[in-house]
């Protein structure tokens, strides 16, 4: 499974990119607001840091303006994936932009039927929102399972499942078990994946025992 980092904080992305674990980045209007800088500048800087897809979301809600904005965003860098909402206008815009060779991430997916429509519209990525479904009392991970099964039924579907609204390390594990192609993960959650108390306990013991040997390496 590929890991995207869900942030518009350039410093966080740069630090995580050094690990070699970041395959792409997702942003949205809320994250751009938090960044407090012009969107085009932020996206350009992120695209220079990360070789993989960088999602940049349109602000318009009608097809014509989504296409216009999408073309502007796609012009920032070759690895921009234009993000459009899962509405009829968004799907129409997806069809146009995908037809022009632009990567498109269809976002705010909450049902398997929506995911199927996005695939038929030519989406590069479909973003089902796990955490937000959990908030309503529905098991968001079931949606990932359903989409995976449907997509696997049809060889022509090339759309990748990008598990979004991930909030915990367990979400990451469950999304991988469910067959998501990608998980887009907040920096704090991505960093937490490496931690386990037994790892830290074992390392402390090894360090203590090594010190007792009185040796050095190199």
C-alpha cells in the first residue's frame, strides 16, 4: 500500500519525505487555510519535494469552473492531481480533465455506488472518507471492502482506492487489510506507525548490554 501524507505544511512534508515513506500528498481547502499561504505557492513547493501525486482541490462547484480551475492547478506541475467533489458536476469535470491526461482525485466519497460512478468517469483516485463515516455510527472500513470487491469484479477499472479521513494507526492497518491501494495519513499518525513499546524496551536493553561490552564499532 502506498502512503500519501495529508497536509499542506511544507516543513512536515519535507521531514517525512526524507524517510522515503511518502508516495504522494493530499491537500484540501481546510489544509490550505491552515497553511496560511497562497495555494499555488504551497502546491508548487510540495510538488518540488515529492515525486508522486499531489492533490490540489478546485474551489468551484459547477462543471465549467471546475474544469477551468483544474487546468490552472494542473499547470503548476506535472505531478498535480486535481481534486474534485463527488457531485454530478464534479464527475463531468473529472471526465473532461481525465480525458486531457490530468490525474483526477474524486473526493468526499461515502458510498460504493459513488465510487463506481467516479471510476466510470475516469478518476485516477477515489477518496472514501473512513473517519467521517465512523462519526455517523457507520463502520467506514466496510466501504473500503465494498469498493475493493466491486473494482475487482471489473478488469477495466483502473481507479485506485485512496483511503481518506484516516485518524488512527488502526485505520491504516485495516485499510491495508481491506485492499486499499493508498492511505492518505496525517503526519502525526504516519509518524506514530513506527512506535511500539516492545521495540523501545528491546532497544533500551540492547543499548545497555552493548555498553557493558566496552566495545565500539568503527
